[in-house]
C-alpha cells in the first residue's frame, strides 16, 4: 500500500485532501455562455465523504467532472482553483492529468449499463485500469484484479473475471465498476449518482459497500446526488448547489439541524417523510419551491434564487451574495443571513 | 380515504395473470414463459388511493396496464363497478376509457412533440366526440387552469415545457374526460424533488376536488406512503402484502416488506437504521423458484417455503407468507 492510504478516517479528519475555491466552468455555445458552474467552493478532508446535492441542471455533475478535468470541447474552467494535495489541478498539464485520473482520483458513473464495454470480459477491463497506471506482470495484474473484485463482494471472482458485462445484473455491474475505480487504490473517488439507476434494496447494498471501502481503505469520497437520504447515510459533509453556485456548505448534521439558506429549507421541506404520521383525511400538502431554476446564461447578476425565494428583498435583485462562514465550518450565500439580521425558517 | 363505505368495491381484480412468451435464444427451442403478473387479486374502493410498490421488474407497470386492458390479460377477471372488463368488446371498452385512464412515467416521451399543448389536451375529447369545437376549446382552458397552467400555454409545443409542466399536461390530458379512476404509473419518478412535491400536491388536490380514485404505482416508498390509503407490495409478479398504509409501515408482516423498508435511505444524519440486508438480487421472472418467490433471498426461509406457494391471506391486512404471525 502506498503512503497515506493506511490512515484511519477519524485520525486524518483534520487534513485537507481537496480544496476547491471559487471554481467556474463555463460552456461556450452558439446561444451564449452557459455558466454551468459559477462559484463552487468546498474542502474535503482526507478519508472524509462529501455529498454534493442539487436539482438536475444545478451543475453538480459539471463541478465533479471539472475536478477530473473531463469536459467537452466547448467547456472550460475559466476561474478558480482545485488544490489536490496542494497541487492545482487547473494548472496541471493534460499529460500529467492522465496519471492522476484512475490512480489518484477515480470516478463512478450513474449508469452501470453503459459504462462498461460490452465486448470485453470484465477481468480484462479491470486489468486495463491496473496496467495503465502500474507496471505489473500478467499474473500480478490478474491477482490484483481478483483482489479488487473480492473487495467489492463479487462471488466467485476468479470465475467471474471471464464473464462479459451482459451476464451481470445492474447492481453487480455497479460493483464491477467500483472495483475498477478502487483497483489502483485512489485517494479520492468521485461517485456521480452511483445508485440512481438501482432499486432500493440494491442501492442499500452498494451504499454499504462504499461506506466499508471508505473505512477500510481510508479513501475520500465525493458523492454527487439529488437524493438527500443517500447523503445522510454516507457523507459527513454536504454542499448544496443551486444554479451553478455553492449556496450552502456544512457538516451533514449541522445542515440538517440548522440549515441557513432558504433554498436548503425548501429542499428539506419538500421531501416526503416516512416518519411523519398523518391523520386520515387531512394530509398536509408537501412544501414546495415555486417556480423553476433560472437560465444559466443569464445568471451571476444577482442572487440566482431570488425569483423563487419567499424571503427576498431589494438587495437580492441587485447583488450576488458572497459565500460566508456564518458559524464555524458552516458556510452560506444569502444576503439576509450574512448581513447580521438573521432569517428564521418558517415551519413547513 | 373512502368517502362512502359501499359494499361493492369500485374495482375488483380476481386472479389476474399476464404471461408473456419470449423467444428462446436457441433456434428451435420452445418459447419461454415470463409471468409478469402472477395470480393477483385485490380490490379498490371508491375514492381511495391504492399504492403499488415494488422493485423494477416486479410487474407493477404491467399490472397497471393490464387493469385498463392496454395489455390483454392471459387469465383472471377484472370487475369495474360490477362490469367485467375482460368480457367487453373493443367498442364498449373504448366508451369506458372515458372513466379510466393512465398517467405514464416519462413526461418526455409521452407527448407528441409536433402537436401543441392545446391540441394534445383536446385530442381525447375529439376521439370520444365530446362537445362542439368551441366547448372543447373552453374545456382546454379550464383543464389548463386546473393543473396550474395558463391559457396561453395551449399554443406551445411540448419541448417548451419543463418536466414538471409536461407531467401537468399529461394529467390535464387524462382529466379531459369525465374521469373516475386513474392509474398513475410512476408519475413523479422522473422529476426533481421540489418539482415532484408540486405534482404530488396537484394529484392530491385533484383527487379531493374531482372525487377521483387512484392506483399509484411507484418504487419510491416515501411518495407512496404520502399519497396512499392502502398499499400493495409486489415481488416477482405477486402481491406479497396488502393493507392499510399506516399498518404496513408500522408493522410489516412479510420479510420482503421489512427488508424493503430497512433499505430506504435515512431521513436525517442522526437516524440509525436497523439493517436487514438482502443478499443477491431478484431472480429472473422466466425462471421462478418453485415455492415462495421470495424463498431464494428470504432470511427466514424454511423447507416448506421452497415447496409450496403461500396464498395472500388475512382480513384487512393481508400477507402471503407461511411464517407471518396469524392474525386474530
């Protein structure tokens, strides 16, 4: 094992592995500049897990792809820094980035059906990752791959090395993909909606697996999702994104107990709860956030949330609210929260 | 909540089965049989919402479509207000579709992209020959308002609407008739949380206003719990548990239901969930286990479970499991 991998998640909690500051990724399209990511900041501790939550189109996937520098031709990181172990990934040459991808940082995608190559045996696909980054003999690569498959809980891994992806179910394919992601023992795994395509019982299995791997290998995890429940089960910290910006960043417990941004309030309120008892015939309607997110070509002039916010004032239409640390480790970007006169959350 | 406790349920389903024949991969081998819906019986009372939960491939969507004869059942009977749907001719069935309808899952593929919203909402009325042209136009405006859209949306095309708005259009289309029963097949699964809440609220409002009855199919347990009065849990084409929403959530009787509930992600970072983890995944419906369908994954499986198929039994809270506690 390489240095730094052995550390226990708790011991290393203080050390920062990834520090993203004011990241801006824009897409240059025929109809204008789409500010898909426009001011994202967060820290991730070594061995920690961060959840990035937001609605579709909020830029959470673009933000995570920016860390890997996996952007289409018309997309560019225009500002900000991504410090990974002190090195700014925005500045790193493409050649060096190839070494980082898969070895230092790896990614798990949403769709286990399309992310594996259907014409190669899964063993070969796992070995490919290993041999791209490490000088291994055939036999070593084989045994490393078997080890990776064992770690993700695939029964009879030796035999399954020779299977093709279509012989696996959705949950099993996602396990294979996770095996590929951990094969080189990366320091950071970015999981982009890893369980969205899976059923609840299988989702629970995959989440348990991620928790175990994080504990055993001390790997940090960024989990991109729209499902807050998934975040609670895995992540110590949460960043809420809205229209390309970080609107709130805190530990999961603080965010749940004391959310500070009106958008986070709306998000928490609009989740139907199992625990909430209801009296027959008078169900409370679910709290909703009226309206729709703004056009990302027209943002960055004011608070992006002002047209949907129940608490808005004049200043919200005029200025962009800065992301400010309101309580130790708890950041939010809202004019009213930052100007001293605190808002209180209306009960849903 | 049932408005009136009538003796005769609105919809009664008896031993409904739908078998698909799938060609074998081998050239001359006989086709295989896939039992998507396997011997399902239940009732829906007037004015209630019956939630149907299950994982993908358990046959819940096939069940929804079979109920409206959008897929012809292989065997079994469906009674709607004491009329046997399975024996109606095509013409009679078409007439009855004014009262029965379906709202489907994908708001992106279920609307014709080349027709305006107004046309799409008017279409079912044109097909059934309801009203004059002018009356229909008025009704379109009324329906748009009913689902929270405006009259000027009628001239727009589907691509100009967001996912939530399209689902509203779909609902408006279903409501164009004098509707009594709607099968909602995962109506909010493709939507974001905040939009999902809007559509769920809309469905609840409409139900109250128009005295509708819903069959609400979903894999999202919290949404089903929120909207349903009674819940049916499906596994591999069978209903394994059926009962009052509150009762099932408080005290699930079937081991699959228990496992399903324990797999729901926690509601807060403080919640410690009791974990019952199922091993493996759902077996293929083409190759069902001989006994109880759940016996291959059941943590409490006994020899008997592998041999015999348990029936859905009980009064009020029904369960299909040999090991479930016997109810008084």
